C-alpha cells in the first residue's frame, strides 16, 4: 500500500548487487530483473535519437572503437545502442571474450537469462579460466535456484580472480542461508576491503552479524551503511529492526518513520512485537497505526486481529 514501508521481521533484507554497465544501479532484491517495459521503451527512444546524431559522424573503424562506444552508452544506461556496438565489435573480433562477457552482462541485466547463460558458457568453452564468466554463470544459477552449482561457479570465480567483490557478496549471502555465518562474514569483509564505500555490503555484513546475535558489531556495520546511503530503505529498516531487538524502540520508530510515515512506523513496530510474541504491545502499535492513517485501516486491523487471536490462545 502506498505510504507504508512494511517489513517482514522473519526475513532477512540482504541485497544482491547486479552491476552491469550502469555501475550506479544497485538492485535491492535477489536476482532482480532490470529494465521493464518502460525502461525498454526509453532505451528505444534514446537509441533512435542517438543513432540520428551518430549518423553525422563516421563510425569507429575498429573493434576496440566499437567496444569503447558500447561502454560509453552502457554507462549512460542506453543498453540497446550499447548492444549494437558490442555486436559490431564481436563481429570484427569473434574471439574477444571480454566483449562477449559484456554482451552476456547486458542479457543478464535485461532478465534474458537463457541468452546470458549461452554467452557465459560459450566463453568458458573457449576460455575456462575467464573468471568473470564464472561469476556471471553463478548469478544465473543462483537465480534459477541451483545453489550448489551457483556456489561452485562463484567459488571458481574468486579462485581465479579474488578481486571479484560481487562474487564474494553473493557467496556471503549463500553461506548465510546455510547458517554458516563465519564463512559469510569473511566473504562480506573481503568484498568490503575491495569496495569499502558500497553501502549494501555493510548492510549484508550487519544482517549476518545480527543472525549470529552479535548485535554491537551488527549495529556498527548497519550504521556505516546508513551513513554511506542515508536514503536506502532496506538499510534503514534493517537498522531499525536491530534497534527494536536491542530494546531501543523509540530510536527504531524514528528510523522507520524516516523512510516511511508515522503510520508505517507504528505498523512496523507492531510487526516486530507480533514476531516476538509480545501481543499486547503489538495490538497497541497497530492501533496507533490505524489512528495515524485510517485509510490503511483494513491492513492494520487485520494484523491487529492476528495479534489479538494469538494473545487469546497464548499461555499465561
């Protein structure tokens, strides 16, 4: 519902980073499919305008020139034109795995997983030691719910190139799911050593520490993430959840409110209390949410009824 920033306290708000050409794009759900219909329409519109402009100057004559032009459009988010230039570059140098990998990343960003997998596997058939292709394949296998194969691909990627910080991040998340928190933390820390200013890495480490019950260290990591990206709702919500867990309810409320509204903040506090089986406090928080924004009465009322039902059946 509009106006609410609902949390699910039973779940973990880790973030997978899927960075292709536009490195500023950070995706906040696992294996998010970038570029919906609106994005594709905008790409086509930009492509038409840019092609008209490019028609006034001679095109690059080498594969390297087309690749650089593709990189330029990638950074601008103009993926359709980037793909055309990369395709021209690979036509001129079909053995160039670096360009094929860039094409694979474009497919991956567009959610065209079969095409991306074909590119990455094609690279590995010719160049089995090309680490970025193992990383790309790991992303696809993870998205297809093949964690064993994904883990093997990502481990191979960092074995070949330890600087692949995104592979470290993904492995950290996978180890968290397996409750192997020490291994997860090591991968997050390695990623943060390589990219210390990416906020969601601090978020992921913070939530891993949270799961281990290391609340002080978790707080430190999440606060750092919030400083680096003060408008990131997932990070702020995770920080607020930790504050709830450590008894700092008013501080948590203010954090929830910062990225939502007064009503959503009360709702989220109520959800925390409900998860903790503190039913009477949950009922009070849901009532405050209803009072703050009556138009969201139905959802808050249903949650309050769940809390009341649980209270009625809970042992004294």
